[in-house]
């Protein structure tokens, strides 16, 4: 089976040979970082349509984590185009972080459409190093479709834990590896190297639930599901929240 996976990986790579060539020449990363936000605008439209009910259900409990003033202080890591803003509660204070500055113009447009929120700031930074954010300063931290792309999940989750106030919550919705021995897992393995290159460092076969289970949260509410998505390859999902 491993040989078949390797042969098919090679076939897929050859079908997008120019991308590999650009990568080899050191140009692909520059191109990808600029064009990925345009792809995400389109992708978010269909993802949010197909996952609207799941997102509404997940984020409906956010407000319970608001501080004594009743106002929720939330940070979204890997905010991308601002796909989750419409699901946040009225009056919520939002800080956004993303390492790709090319998302900013799309973010500004989403912010303009989100009058129910108060935006504190947008930081260009990776989740593994959020030293600009004070310890225990957030009621909630959110990330969706981000754990698949971060370089170091353990470091990332340590930082999330640090910035959350005691009793605060980390909300996540992530695509993950399919069950081993399924056709979906087989195709995830075949597509992985090319997918990683084209979709800005996204891993198709990550078992992100393991990092969440190993992190030092006090409670973890985690659900595995087959998301109702037209892209079958990313249907295996986890969602839920972890409390500090
Ligand atoms: C697939 S997009 C998802 C965007 C958005 N969260 C959504 O649900 O539409 C992945 C996002 O994670 C960001 N990202 C990648 N590595 C990251 C890291 N180490 N820390 C924080 N964000 C990261 C990317 O720049 C991109 O915005």
C-alpha cells in the first residue's frame, strides 16, 4: 500500500509540475502567500454555508465566558478573512492575529460588515509567539481551520493557554485525519504533499485532537464528526472547546 501511495503522490506532483518548479526556484511561497487569501474568500463562502449550523451551535455558548462586565474579550488566531465574525455575540471585543499580512484587506472588509463587534486590533504574528498579548487577558480564544497549518501545535496551544484567563475557553473547529484504513485516509495520504504546497502549509493527515488532549486545559469538550462538506477529503472534523 505504501508503494502505491508513493506512486500516486508522484503522479499528483507531476500533474502540478509548475508549482513544484516555482517552489524549487524559491518563488512559490511568495506567490502562495499573496494568492491564498483570494482562494480563502471563495472557500469561506461555501464553507460557511455548509457549516453554518455547526458554527452557530458551537459559538452559541461563547457569551457564557464573558467577564463580570458582561462583555466578551475574544482573540481569533489565524483569523484569515474574518470568516467567523458573524457568529460572535453582540458587543464582543475582538483581537485578530494572522501571520499572513495579505489577509488584511479582506479582514478590513469583514470588519466593516460586523457592526455588532468592537475590534481592538489586528496583529501580524503567529500563534506560536503571541508575546504582544498579556497573560490571562482573554475570555475566549478561537481558531478554525488553523491547527492543520501551524508549525508547532504544542507551542501554539501553550500560548493559547497563557493568554486565556483562568476559566476562559479555547474554541476550535478543525479538519483532521480520516480513520486509518478508510479510502478517505488513503486519498489524504496521496494528496498530502501537493496539498501542503498549494494550500499554504495545510496538513491533511493531522490528528489534531491528540495535541488538544495533551495540552494543559482543565476540561476538554471535543466532538469528532463528518462535516457536511462537498470537499470529501476534509470532511473528518473535530470541534468543541477547552477550558483553562
Ligand atoms: C485555512 S486558513 C483559515 C482561516 C480562517 N480561520 C477560516 O476559518 O476561514 C488558515 C489560516 O491560519 C493562518 N496560520 C497559518 N499558520 C499559522 C500560525 N502558526 N499561527 C496563526 N495562524 C496561522 C493562515 O495565515 C490562515 O489565515
